[in-house]
C-alpha cells in the first residue's frame, strides 16, 4: 500500500471519529432541550388546568358569566385530553438494539411533538387569560321554583314575552298578597333570562327588606353594581351616581323584589329603561306599583292571586312526594281541610308540607297517627301554623302597623266574623259607622265615602280580600292568616272582644264566661235557639247575633244589663218577637232585623231616640212599630220587602233627619200612597210628606197610581232642593229584577208617567194601549237603559226625533212585543241615510215575531256597541252597515237558524261581526219579573178601608192579567163563575185613564162588590201569581 493511501485512510477514519463525536454532542444537546420543553409543557398544562378550574368554579356558583367561558373550557379540556405527558416522556427515553442504543427516530419525534403542544398551549393560555379577564358576572341565579296553576303560567308567559321582546313594555309590576308567590314568579323570569341566550349585558336582583329607607335601597343596588357610593353626601347624589352607572351598563334587566314603600324609581337612581332594558318590580299593592312607576310610560301591571283549592292541593302533594299515597283517607281529609284553611297561599302551603315532612323524619314508625295529631293540633292552635310561619305572620303585621288609628280599629272589627265569612262590603262599612269608628256622622253619604276609603285601604294592603262570586254586590272576607293577625292585634291593644262566631253554640254563654268588660261580642252563624243567659257588660257596644235559629221563647230581660249597646244585629234569624228589655237600649244606634221571616211585630221603639238606622227588610211586618215617630235621630228606615199596608199620616214628616227611605214592599203587601192634591180626603201618608223631607237622599218607593206619582214628580221639580239624588220607583206594581240600575223607574200597566231629572233606567211592561211608539215625558237625556216588555200594540220603540236626547243610552232591551216592526220609527219626511246612537253598547231583542229591522237607515253608527243579542226574531235583518267600536268587531249572539240567515243576507258581515250561537238566557226565558199587586180605589177617606184590589188597570189589561196565554184551566169547576166575575168587574173600569175618579158610580160599585165575586177574582189572580212564584 502506498504511503499516500495510508494517509488518506487515516484522515478518513479521523474524520469519521470526529463526526461521531460531534453528533453525540448534538444529540445530547437536543435531548436536554426536549427534556426542558417537556417540563415547560407540564407547567403550561397545569396552568391551563388551573385556569379551567377557576372559570369552572365561577360557572358552578350562582353567578352567570359573560361572555360565556364554556366554549373555551370545552376546547381546553379536549386539548388536555390529547396531551399525554407520560407517553411523551417515555418516547424521549426510548432505546433500541436490545435497549443499548437510543432510538433517535422516536426521540426526535417526541421532541417535535412537545414543541408543537407548547405552542398550542401558549395560544390556549393566551385566549384563556383574555376570556378570564373579560368574563364578568352577568347576574346571580335565584333558587329555582315551580310555578303551579294555569293563571300563573299564563301570567309568566306574558311577562316573559314582555321581557324577551325589545319592543314590549319596559317596566313590569307584579303585586299580590304576602306569600302568594310574587318573588317566585319574578325569580323564574330572572333565571330564565340568565340561562338562555339573550342580549342582556347585566341582570340584577335587589331584595328590599321591610322598613328599608331610600338610602338602604340605593346602597343595596350599588353593591350589586359594584359601585362605591360611600362618598355621596345625600340621596340625590347617590341617585345620580347609580343612574349614570346603569345607563352605561348597556342592556340590563333589574328586578326590585318586595318594594314596601312608594319610592319613585327615579329618586332611587333607576332610569326609565330604554334600548331594550327591562325592569321588574314586585309589591304588595296595586297602588304602590302605580306610585313607584308613575313617571314611566311603558308599563304593565299584573296581579297574582291565591291558588285555587285544587292547585293548592297539587302543590301540597308535590312537596310531600309519593309517600302521601300511603296515608289513610281520614288523614288525607284532615290534610285537605288544613290546606283549604291556608287560602291558597303557596308559601303557607309549603310551610305546612315542611311541618309534616319533619314529622316523617321524626316518627317513621307511626307516621299516620303522628300526622293526625299534628293536623288536629294545628286546627286548634291560636297561632297560624305554629312558630314556623312567624316570618309570614310578621309580614302581615307590617301591613296593619302602617295603618292609621281609624283603619286599625276598623281592621280589628273585621275579626268578629267567623273564619271564611263573606260580609257585604256596604254592610261592613255601616257597622263601622253605627259603632262610631268613623267619627260623628254628619251625613250617611259622607260617612259611607269615608268608610269606603278605609275599606279600600284594607283591601289594598290585602288585609281584606274582595269577593264577587255571584256578580252582585261586592263582599269581602278576611284570610285565616290575617284573622290570626287581627286577633293578636286585639289582644295586644287592650280591647276586649268575645269572638264566638261559627262555633256551633246552642246557647249564649253564661255571663261569667265572657271576658271582663267585653266591648264587642259576636255569635254569628251558631245554633242559638233563644236569647237567654243575659249578658252583663257595662261596655258592650256591638252584639252580633245574625244567622242563628232563635226560634224559642226569649228571656224578657236579656238586654237589661247591656244598656251601652250601639249595634244589635238579629238579621237572618227566625225570631218572632223581641224581649221587652229592648226598650232599655237607649244608646242604640242600629237595630238590624233583615230577613226575619217570622217577625210580624215589634215592641214600642219610643225610647230609642238615638237610633240612626232601623232595618226591617224582608220581614212580614204589616204595620209600623209603635213610637217610630219619636225616632228623631233616624237617618235610614228600610221597610223594603215587608207586608206593610198601613202607613199613618204625619209619621214621615216627624223623621226630619231621615236620609234614606226604602219602601218598595213585598209581593202581597204594599201601602197605597195617596196625594192630597188629587184626593183631598186621603187620611194616610201622602207623597207630599216625602217632598218635605229636606235631607232625603235615597228614596225607593212603590206608587200604585200614576197620577199620584206624576204629582210627586211635579212637586220635586218645583222644589228642586227636595229631590232625592238616588231613587228607584215602581209604578202600578212591583218589578223584582236584580239588574235594575240606580235612578230607575219601573212602570207596570197602561200608564203614562213623567220622568224626573236624572232618570237613568226606564223599565216598561204589561201595556195594552194602542200606541205607535213610546211617548216619554219629562227628562230623558240621562237615560242609559230602556227595557220594554209585553207591549201588545207597540209598533216602534223610538222615533228619530228622540235620538238627539238619548246620547247617554247604553242598553236597549225589548221582550215579547208581538207587533213591533222596527226599533226606530221611520221619519214621515224621509229616512236619514245614517243614524247614530253614540252611547249604545248592548242591544237585546227577544220574542219579537214581526220585527224586520232596527231602522231603515242604510248605516247605523254605534261607536260604543259591543254586542247584539237576538232570539225568536226570525224576520230581523241587520242594517247594511252596522258600525261598532272604532269600526271593530261586534259580537252577534243568537240561535243558529237566525245567525245563518244573517250571514247569507249580509256577506260583508263576516269581517264586521263575530257570530256566537247561544241559547236563550234564563232571565229572558223565565217568567216575567213583575207583579201587578193590590190597587187603590180611592173611595174611602181612610185608605185602610179600601180593599179594591184592581183599580188603576184598564179593562183590557185587567182581563189579560188574569186570563192571558190560556192560564185559566177549562177543567176548573169554578172557571166559568170566575170569568163571569171578571167580566163584570172589567166592564166597570174605564179603558182610558186606568183609575176611576173618586166620585164615579163605577168605583162605588167596585167597592161594594159582593164578597163571593171578589173572592173569585182573587182566586184567579192567585192562580196567576202562584205560577209566577217559580221566580
């Protein structure tokens, strides 16, 4: 080998060795770098996990964050799941060739993977830090609750619609009684906003504690907004700071829960929500909601009412769960009664469930028996649901503690009535009046208005609940929890009440059982049979005994030791007489004897000179009590629905303070009012005596003779200061319908009367005169209702000329007028193209077989019209254009056949009318609500000697009354004799004028009819009247 070759080979070997040495150094450096990167990856991965945990903790709390960090968290978790650090570490140390040579390929791959993951981690961490920094608290969730009941669900849906729509009302108020679920409803909306995607930047919940002043509310709001207002010097400065912050928050939702005081939101520092921001306010009362938001224009106010019995039971069983199925029926019934006593308050229902659940935990072995014991104890307890409900009870205490002294006394008086008792609102106010709780009575009307304000205050505070189930007069009741509060208030006040209503007592407790110095006692709705066990209390002012049998003999000295009594109520009892010791109640203000069916006479009342009200409505009283002329302090005399047929003269005139006279008597009674101007020899009470009552405000009266009534109207028109402001008159008979409006006149028979000023309702019936249209005399401009029935000859109701004076007319009702062709009579000079009735809201037509049209005008414009109701008017066609409310939809009710005809005849009606098939209402299909009663003959100087039952009727009307519509049975053996008697008497009547003159031979003949003929006529009338008793 050449030396040169050797040198070359040596150089190559040296180079190779040098290269290997260099590669080993490079490999070592790379391995060390990968190890460092792996450590970095571990640290960065841990940092990422820490950041995920921090955000996750926020998410797991009650706070709701914005923007939502969950997408980043999901991405980071997915990345970490793919970063397998043990695998990377194993690959960095991997060898080959029997584990003696490093696996350079795998080690290099692991190093590259570590570097890539570090880069990805750095990006994730950077994004995560930005998310963490930008994430702010959007709002804090409230406890989740379940909404029970259809009404609440609908209200929740409406509120959610308002909140979720940017164009909806900016402010929503929710009010209702304590414990009814206002907070629960608001929290559902609040949480729904938080968890659903929406554009609200901030959601704030502020709970306002009772007694919180304006400053406290501002500071609570500031803490939720993370605003420091400690440097503010007054409420106004805090208000400006809060308002400025809220206006910078973007779109916000703010909930103010349980506002107790009417602080205007502007004063708190809350701007009117704009730009999609929303405000929800919950409060106890409607008036508070109105006051709080009075400067805000776009708002809606909703009332949350208690649950129904079914809904309350559903809530109760839902709280208890399936275990309730294992209880005995008796136990479940006890539980149902307990739930009913909670008046549908969800909070109270849940409290009762919690009480029983606690028993489940404590007594698992005898659960059913333990439940019975607890439910029985709760029903007998003087506290409401034991100590568990103290916070709820305290909330009601706050309500009455804010009342004035008069209102507190009125509130405590309400506790006299039994649990769940409905008391007429007007009667309750009058109890307060007669007791003197409203101060001295200057006038009944003024005191009643004062009492109404207090009643509204109590209702507004939910210390009394309004009830109007039958559509009649309003009644109120006190919830059981409120009644507990009222009784507790009485006990703390030092007043002594003896409350025994609804306890099924069979006798009045002995005097030693009464509290010392009892001031008010109530035995309403018991089983008392007699007034015995004479009470002995020198301070007793109210004694309520209504709705007891009281059908046995009484102790004559029962009232002897309670001479301080002011209010005595014996209404709706079967009492037939009153103890003689009644005359000793010289301080009595109110003697209330309504609806006592056995009470036909009273002892002398001459000593009761302080009596303000004497109510005898619905008793079979036939004559005035002795001594009534001495009642010079009397403000109200109620003799309605009595059998009074004697009313001596000069009695009414002595009652100079009387403000209300209610004298519409019963079907088979009725004093005959005369007139000295028409019948100078009249010896009984005359209408002129009524005119002289200067303080008279309310008058309800039956006058059988139209001339006497017209004379009265002329008198009050001449003496304008003596006209009653509120009146109801029946002329010619009795009208017993319940839907009669105030200031109304009902005329039964063939009479033409003069309407006094302010007449609002006119009810005309049973007329056989041949008249084309109504002839209305007197003041008609205030008429709101015209109701006509049983006019045999009437062809049209009104004339075009009348319409200008009937702009206030709201309702027209026409029934059983066989010859009526149209409502409005055609004008002789031509029909207008359009007729307007601006106030008409309702048109009711029944049994008008030949009625063809309302009017002949092409257009009938009734801008207030809500509906037309038609039955048995098969020929009726509606006008081509019938314009209703703002050219809106008019509801047309009637039978199917007629509705189909209207649809065919007026194709355009589909866009104007809403057709509703309906059966005839009972008030139309049932027997008429009027009675023709005993009429006066005006023959004898003493009206009590005149027993002519039928004077004042035309022959046609008289005959129709007793024989119309085939009511006389041909099979009756007395029919022929009776009809002969009828014919005889009918011929003696003058067809025109109705009432014979006092000097007519006919009248004398009527008065001297043989008893057999008159008895026959009475029997015929008896048949007719008995058939109408179905009313």
